[in-house]
C-alpha cells in the first residue's frame, strides 16, 4: 500500500506542476473535480510489468537494464530478468542484434553500436510477457566550450545554431597537482553541481529543481547561442569534463521528470510508474542519445 500512497502524492504534485505552467487548465480541472461527490484515487494494475532502462548512445555498446516489477499497485522489490529473448533491430537494414544476460538484470552485446540518425526497435520476450520500444539516435552535435579562471571558474558552452535536439548537460571534475610539467591526478572523476542563472535552461524557466544542479536542461526551442555557468566545487586545482547529450524529446522529459520526482523523495518503483514511458506494454525508457564529451 506504500506505493499507492506515493502515487497519490505524485498525483497531487503533478497537479501543482500543471498549475505552475498552465493555470487555466488547472481551474477547469478543479471545477470538474468540485462537481464530484466522491474522491476517486488513481488505480493501477496489479499484474507484473517489465521495466526497461536503456540509453542508445551513438558509437558506444549499450547496456540494457531489464527488471520485472510485481504487483504494480503495491510496494515490492524489482526482480532482475535473466531468462528472456532480448534483441535490438535496425529498422532500416533489418539487421538484428541479440543480447546476453550479465547478471542483476543487465544485458550486453559488445558487437553492437548504435549510429546517429538510425532508428532501432527493442524487443524483450519472457515466458509471460513481451514488450517493445522504438528509438532514434539524434544527429551529431556541433558544439564547443571554453573555460575562464578569474575570481572563479566559468564555463561557456557554445550551443548548436539551429534545429538541434534538446540537451542534457552534466559536469565532472577531478582534482590534481603539478609535479614539474606533469599532471598528477588526486582522485577519480566525480559528478559536480552547476550554478546557472541562464533563462535558456528549463531549470530556471520552471524553477522546480533545487540548485545547484547536477543536470542542466536546454529545450530545443531555445534561441540562445551560449550557455554560461559555474562549477559548484572550486577548491584547489581541478580539471573539468563536460558531457553534452542530445536527447530525443521523450527522453529529455523522462530525465527531467525523474529529477523532479527524486527531489520530492519518490521511491524507485514509483518513478518507473509515474514517468511517461515509450515501452509498449511495459515501463521505463529506451532512448536514443548523441553524447559529446569536452575536457576543460
């Protein structure tokens, strides 16, 4: 019953978000509810569902994570799927690539790499269920970035000129010291928060995600040419690595909404159910991505 409680909370949170973005719609929706004499809670199916999490990043072997969620309307653990037929098909060439189970719900095919501009279909078939999803990998990004170090470090990302997919930006940093002319790293790359005041981002546009941000969201319709932000952690000497992901619109919304749910203390099972999915008869996301990594 705990999960149902979370789902009802999400229902109220989502109405709040509708109110923030489109007040007229909420007024009409509220009027409709006020005419009802009984409160109707959202109902969800009790049968199990296959949930998929997969990014098709151009020119990289993908890793698929596939689990089964039992009794969707109630709290319960996710069961990794190890016995299934899992394949990705290139819908242009009809070539089919089968995947092998790696344990804990992970599936791989080291010989397959998605290509920009191509469309792929995922098929997962177990004894009792079959799900599928279709995804297109975005075109390559034409972008660059510069770093300036004055009183603080500032990073400026030059955005594509036009007709680009929505972008998801993440930043990593790594501390180092110099020994003569050699760089000696003092640790591994770690996720770094970003401080940004640019209205070109949906972070500022909607104000729903608390700063500093581990992800910056830039919608495709932006007319901005440059995005400027500051890394949160600036102690000592640091190298930075910027990850710029061009994403399908559905995946962009999925990641944004996931961040929103995570910041509102939603459970992992709940996030699968509450988020809009492109997996037919299942849950989760099968997403095409083009990623550019820029070291600064």
